């Protein structure tokens, strides 16, 4: 049965790519049957027929784009330096500082109530929705009940997760906190300014603005307070660092992912970059070597693990940590460079590349450091005009040519 569903999903995705139209296939029939079969499960969780019908009236087929997105998650497939470049860069920092001024009163109130630093909340807001900008781009959003039903039906790896989240999403709809038209989010069901999956919304949602609703979609106070509530509930320690960049002794890599007190790490020869002694040496720390011994090495403390309760990815947690430090004006710049391939670009150079391509009228996307398909297309166009090999790859040689 599982194999049959997988084959049906693959057929549907290929058909959509080739024809550009939604396929009328056995997959759609199977999906409709799955919805019918799942309703009794939802009903046992208290979902009324009226809520179910409100959520799925007019829904007849799965969303193939959800399955495409599920096959590629940048936190786990992108080199860590490229991931950080696109998220901890001058644009994110500049916008974060502007948002800090615009929402100063809200941030101060949330920090006072939940004891979570404003810079951390801003960093999460940036990471999750580009400070809400994604919510203003409907083409990038998915109808959450459909997205979750698609995963539950067509993605065996995520089926259990999606079934649980689908019931939770229907519970949100049933409370009247948000209507069907606003129940939009990511392909995985994450919603609002700070991208909460439905179960986390139900567990941590906060009505910070006093409207009587926990509205993470439209209310910045509610969204930031909800994020702070999740961090606090999972053990956030205000004023404690997320971790330290360290100098690792020879052979230290074999201890990666081990947990010891900072005093024990110090005895083994691990030192903070810059030679400053570890504070609170009794604290436990986990050794992270994300790019091998040639790249930056870290001893991660409890707050780093708390951030991973938001998104269980080391790359994500490190990006939040470094961006928060930059927004707070307290660091966030690594001493040791990432072991980038020869000729590759850093974060500032990626922005410059997009800006120069934009000035030539070749790139029409946002200058954000994300070197995706639109940037690749622009690079190929420039290379064709300049008589270069049209490989579409960003490089130092390409940037030098653009500068000339």
C-alpha cells in the first residue's frame, strides 16, 4: 500500500511538471478516499463535521508542490556556510535593527514577561518569515490543511507527523481563532510571523495584544510572545550565552557530540578564541564540529539546545545565535573562517553579485544572498553576453568580470 502511494505521488509530480496542469489521476481518487477515511480519526479528537467540511470543501487532490518541497530542506542539504550567508548577512541585520525600533515597546514588554532577549526574538522572526515579509507573498504560502493532508497521504516519512498536525490545525480552525482563508503557512504546516506548527501553536500560543485571540498571523505582539513562550517553557536562560567558538586541540574532533562541563573541556585543551576563560565552568557543553577541524568549532550550552526545540537543526540554531549576537551588538562574527571551496563567494560578495546583475537588468529578484534559480538564470545570461562558459555558477572570477 505504501509503495503504491509513493508511485502515485511520483507520477503526479512528473505529470504536473510536464503539463503544468493538475493531473486527474488515480492519485486524486486515492487522496479523496484517504480524506474520507481520516475523518473518523479527526472526529474522535473532537473535530465536528462542520469544521471538517469547512476545511476541505472543494479540496479534491493533493498538492504536488508540497511533496517537492518536502524533498529539499536547506537546513539539512546546504553547506553550512552557504546557509549562514543567506541568513546572517547585512540585509538581515539592518532590517532587524529597523524592526527593533519600530516594535521597541512590544519587544520590551515580551522580554519583561518571558525573560527572553529581544535580539533572540528578532533573529527567530528574521529566520522564520523575514520579519513577516513572506506573509505578504501569497505565492509562497500553502493552505495548511491541504499541505498536511498531502504529507499524511503521500509522504510515508512524515505521515505520522502530518496526521497529528492536521488534527491540531482543524482544532485551531474550530476555535474560531482564525478563518479558513487565513490558515496559510509553509509546506510543512508552520504558520504566522514566527512559523508555528499547529501543535506548538496550541501549546504555546499567547494573546499578547489583548484582542481575545492568539493571532500569530496578523499580530506581531502575539507572534513574538508565542515564540518567547516556547523558549521559556523549554528552559531558556536569559543572559546565558548560546555557546562559544573554541580552539580545538589536536585529535579533539573524536570527541564531537560529547557533553562535558566547561572545566572538563578546558582540561582537555579546549580554549575560547581570544583566550578568554570560560564563564560558569560547571555548565555542561556539547562539542560541535559542523565543518570538520578545518572550520569553526563550538562548545554549545543549554540555550543552543533550546533553540533546537524550535527547529531541530544545528545550522538553524547557529544562524539564530549568530544573528541574535549581531543584532545585540555583542559579537556574532566568527574568528575562524569556514572551509569554503576555492573561488567561492562570502555573504557580502553574494549580495554584491546579485546587485550587479540587477543593475544590468538581468536579475529581477530580491537582493537577499539566496543564490537560487533566478540568480543562476541571471548568471547564465551574463555569461552568454560576456562570452563566458554559461555554467550558471557564482565565483570570484565571475564577480571580478562583473566589476570590470
